[in-house]
């Protein structure tokens, strides 16, 4: 069929996006350029699989490219964006201690704006009219793709073939077979997996019962605590401007550093997360995340901030971190509030420099030491030993004035004045 329009599809190599190529042609009149963005999803070498580190030249990604062409794409591109992902997306998330609901390091949420950016670049390079993603209508990822596109390329149309088509896996396979579309033989997994440098996510299958413990096969980047080494392992992370720059004194780029910490922390069972999550579309879902590097690096970074940030700044920063994580989760990466938060965070990181010593042991990455030339810890002020430079005589007046409003309240209105706090409920308030 002659296609009059051209579209760039975020291509994973899986069944859905492979079949979508033909569907977009038949139902929407698009010719498709497939775009596979490598953000380290093939993962660093891990303790449980033999997975070699792979890049865009790897046989796996060559296979993905060929598969797209075999399924009818007019062109297929593989973009290596791992370093860009680390620098532009993971780095800021580290600086902001970004954890959604205080638990989830935003593995997928961080990647969608980057993937969208590449879809847009490819679309512009090829004069395409639209971009497309393979998300269903039930998740957050559709929101992240589309809202990012609205922010950076409002002129482009976004197609969502899987959401629109709504076919089951079986029906999609039959539909493909009837058209002689080569169905990709992927390792059959009962789970929906998303993976990149910052971590791995798993949903579906037996995981949908929140009472059931995740089976061992779900995990890939970490060992079970029961099989983790009995001996703890020390790991020292160095930071400059709030970014990790070295492991045990050895300087590494962010991609290699994350891979190295992931491997070492994973060996001790660090970074397994099992949570009930509030999706933007209103669903509560059970999510499994495996993020050894993320949880280790964030623990170290937070600890170093406690040492280096002036306390008013530290408090304000902590209070915005949850909101910042929520913006990322909700697909609002390229928005004015996020940009303003970034400026605040960047300023705060100026003196977040130094070293953090961690002990990896049986599922924990525990901070056991920290030091910084720019730190605000003053031994003379903190010590209870000889050399105390803190003038305790000043404390008395300080406490008197600090407590003055409380004292005046107590005398005039508080428990001492005969009015029991909370004893006069609003009659409108239901019991
Ligand atoms: N619930 C997580 C999030 O919204 C993980 C999503 C994983 N995406 C996927 N297509 N499997 O960030």
C-alpha cells in the first residue's frame, strides 16, 4: 500500500512494536522508521547471568535493527544514548535524591523523556509527520512520551498503536501470522520488563497478586540475601558537585561508575524493591524494581549532603525532593517548574563534595563513614571531649528566647490556664 505519511516508532524489538509497524501502515497509512534507543537496557554484567555489556554495535542491537526491517520498517536506527541518559537524566536525579513515593528511583520515568527526544530528532532528520510509542493505555509511560512530545515538539502528532488497537498477545500473534510478519522469538517471560542503566522493572504475571512473594526468577541484577556473601564489602564513593566521580579512588565516567556499583552492590543483594505504587492514571499497582547502583549511590549522596549542606538549605531541599520526583514520574520532565527546581538543586550541589564509605552486606548498603573538605562538621563544636569550642553559657539565653512563645502561650491559653487542648471540638466535625 502506498504510504503518504511517515512516522518514527520507538522500537523495542518485542512482539507489540514489531506488529505495530504493519498495523500503522494498514490502518493509518504510515511508513515506519524504527528507532531503538540504547540506554543500557541490555545491562551491565551481572552476578546472575552471563550478560556481556553491549552497545549499539552489539549483535543484539544489530538483530533488533534487522528485525524492524523484516517487519516492514522502511528504515531502522539504533541510537546509543547511554552516556546521554546518565549525564542528562540520571545525574540530575542523583542530585535531587529522586525517589517516587520515597522508594522508586524512577528507572522508566527517567528514560521516557530521553527516548522521546530521540524520536523527535529522528523524525526531524527524516522529515516525519509523527512519532509513535508502544504503550498501553493503563500505564504512566504513555503520558511521559506524549507530554514530553508536547513540550519539545508540539507540532508532531503522536500515535499510540497498541493503546488504540487493544489486541491481546495471542490475537496479535495470529494477526501477524496471517500476514507472514516474522514474529520475534523473544525469551518468553511471563513478566513485563523494562530495563536501563539505572535499574530494572518487573510487572505482570504472578506479581499482580501483591500478597505473593516475587519468585526468584524475577530478579536478575542482585542475588538473594540468603546467598549473599557472609563477609561485608567496603565501597568508597567520591563526589564532586553532588555527582559520583570515583569508586574506591578510581575515577570513572558516570556510565561505568553506575555499572561498577550495580555489579558490586548486586552481589550483596542490595537494591531490591517490592512496592505498591500509585500510578498517574489512578491505578494502584504492584511493582518490582531492582536497582543496586541507584539505591547505593542515593544513600551515599544523601549522607554527604547531610554533611555539606547548610541546615536551612538542607531542609528546603528535602521538602522539594518528593515533589521533584513526582514531576518526573508524572511525565513533566520538560516543564518550567522542573527547570526551576533544577536551578535550585544545581546551586545546592556546589559544596557537595567528598567521600562516603559504605558497607555492602546482606541486602544493605550502609554508610559507615563520610568526609569532606567543604563539610560543615566542626569537631570543636561537636565534641564532648577536650577542645570543646562550643560556649555552653550561651545556650541558656538561647533556650529562654526560643521557648518564650511557648511559655507565654502556656501561661495564657495552654494546659496551665485551665483550657484542655482539643477539648472544644467544632460541632460541625463528625465524630
Ligand atoms: N511503574 C513504573 C513506572 O511507571 C515502571 C514502568 C515500566 N514500564 C514498562 N513498560 N514495563 O515508572
